[in-house]
C-alpha cells in the first residue's frame, strides 16, 4: 500500500538526525504525494527548517519529561499525537520511548530496526535486519528501503542554508576548527588545539592572532552558515562534524576511539565504504591504523589523505595518533 502520511521518529541527536536525512529523502521521492511529519527534540528542530521533504516538524519537549512527574507529562504528550494516525511510522531511534511514541500515534504500520533496545522491538509490526557494523546512514537507508523506498540514487542531505553571525567579519578563506565533543575522551586537549593553530599559522588570515574563538557564541543555524563558508574544516567526532560532512568533502575528521566505519564522515552514495564522498569517482579502501591515543585498534574506510599546504604537516604528525578519515583542502 502506498502511504498517504508518514511519521518519522528520530528525536536526537544532532549527528543522528543528519544521518537520517537521506533515508527520509528517498522515502519522499518515492512517495511524492505523501505528507511527512518528523518528531525531533526541540533543540534540534532548526536542522529541519525549510525542509521540502516535510509537511511539518513536531517538536519533542524532552526537558519536560524528567523525573517522576515527567512520566505523567510524557504520557499526556503522547495522547496529544494520537490524532495523527499515519499510514506508516518509522522509528529510527530504536528505544522504548520512541517506540511508545510510535504506538501512541496509532500508525497503521510501524517499522523499526532489528537492533532496537529496551524492548522497543515488541512495539513494531515489522523489523528490518541491520548490521551493527554498518554506518548509521546505511542502516537508516535500509529501513527506508524495507518500507518501499527507491534508494538507488545519491544520498541527499537537505540542510538549511544557515544564518549569518551578526557583526562578524571573516576573511575570504578561513579554516574552522571544532575541537570539542560531549563524548568521553573525544575532545582535543588545550595543548593539541594550540599545536593545530600553530601548524595552521602559515595559512593566510586577516584576523588578530590568526584565530577567533566562537565557543558558545553561535546557535545551530549560525554554525551551519559558518561551516558552509569555510575553506576547510577540522573536527573531532561530533554533531558539527556530521553537519560538515553533509555539506562539504573539505573535512578532516579526528577519531580518538570511535570507529569511523560506523560514525565517520558520511558518503553521498548508499553503501558506506563503496565510494568516497562527493562524486563517487574515487574508490575507497579499508585499512587498520593504531590509535595510540586510545590504545585500541581501529578499522576505518577511506583513509587516503588529500593534503595541501599546511595540512601536510598536520596529517604526518597526527596520522599515528588519530584515525584521520580524510583530508582535502579545496579552494572556493
């Protein structure tokens, strides 16, 4: 049955929502006349702003549901979406809370992933088999394919254009360094940040001391605008890194212990590791590199480094300390 309405459940997190965009786009291009609704945490709804694939974004006020009283608030909120009654519900989150939301929406067909946790799978009508070693983009696209989507085309990440930062003047060419992440031991140390900026110093800048700190000074749309304007981006494994990977191939992603095969920069062709990034013309390879910083062996895709100028020294110095997925300094 061709659905006339589809509910997408992916409340969080920043990077995971970015990874879900291609699956939803494939669904929309297949079921063009269907109305799509997406439930997302309130703080991440700007990511879905002006998304042509969606009829509406339903904010999920997660902060209201903390503590014992939050359970009552959550049940009440779920009752407010019971009128949706979509033909198809896709739970990309795979947790008991998202599965409960799926049931509360009274969908006619509820689909989820085989590795859903917290007994969420018992709430689905059907589950699609996925491999935990797959990249998140591929897992979500597999769910879309199971739902009937044609996933043969290139992956699309319809992100908003962003919003300029008031009173900020930037040079024509600049590099964005995003050294922090919430996950344990993902962030760079202050010494490593200093070393990075020192190595980048030969790159032409017109700002004082070669750098501007925008820590805690941008909202999500301003961050997207900044990443779109950058000549090159260096980031640890984080939500902003996934936004950058969806925008440009001019990215160096640093993984201190996480596996880039499952959470590294995304490709634009379904099947992570089959083709490399922007145009699919370069075949990727798979190697293993010792991540001395974390003391673990990490296998990863697309390890080839496309280096230019100051990034040469960065690549040579940090190759054995981090799993650097790709590095290409392009002109704009």
